[in-house]
């Protein structure tokens, strides 16, 4: 996997996952934000191709997401549009996480920089994936989450994006809370990524003798 592809993909994902506050400024900014996904899609398809995966499903899911994303931009109160956007972006990000995870765990001789870039990309994608899942859960079962800044109201997807990364980083500020059993289960699942990928990265930098010694202890 080429460093430039990973760098471009990582930059696009970072802009999307941390630039979401612009969507609070109206439909024009929301449409511009959604259009950034086209950049992520291009790099994502290149990653899938490099890992030998079929690119047609990625294109189809991406096209579905862009339709729902533009629908959300023009009708930000539509629950159907939001649900379709959450479902399609979640599926697309699962495809990308699978391709990157395959690279991280199967390519034992991968270049160190590539491993680190891929691990960061998966970390950011997981935050977006869980945010989309939280958003769908909140639409299907209202009050699954509670926002201390707007008690009794449905939590917005922007706040759930924030909650996703706060949870993934194990910060736990407590201003957004999972209120149901399924919401709480989802909230703790993403932290498992930290242990598995950190172990993979440590193993990648160990010499063969060190790795054998660690396994024998």
C-alpha cells in the first residue's frame, strides 16, 4: 500500500471526522462537508484495490451514501435521510476498516510508516463508524442517549460524533450519556481496538529473536 494513498486518505478522514462542526452553520456548509466524502471515497477505493478487494461494492455503497448525504444537506430534519446516511456510511466504513485491518494484521513485513498511518486511519474510521451507529440507534430508539446540554431532546448526530471520539479516547467527560443497554454495550466496544492494534504495532517493530522470546515467556 503506497504511503501517498494512505496520507491522502488519512487527511480526508481527519477533515471529515473533526470538521463536522461546520454542518451547524446551515445547508450550504453541510453540503460542502458531505462533498468531502467524495475525496475519502476515491482514496478508499484505491486502498480496497491495493488489498485485492472488489471495488464495485464500495462504489455502490458510496453512491448510496452521497445521495442520502445530499438529502440531509437540503432537509436536515428528515429522519429517513439521516437513517439512510448513517446506514450507508457505516457499511462503507466497515469495508474500509476491513481492508486496512487486513493490511495491518496480515502484512508482517510492511513498512513501519505505513503501519502507523493505517492504524491511525482505522482509529478515525472506527470513531465515525460508531458515531453513525449511535445516530441510527438514536433515531430508531429515541432517548438511547442523553445530552446534558439539551436534556429530554433527541441527541444530534454532531454530538454523537463528539461522544464517539471521547469514548474511543477513553476520556469519559460524561456530558453525553448512553441510557439503554444496547447504547452502553456499543459505547465500550470500540476501546478493544486499542489493545489489538497496539499489540500488532509493537510486534511489527520487534526483531524475530525478541518476538520468539516474548512468546516463550
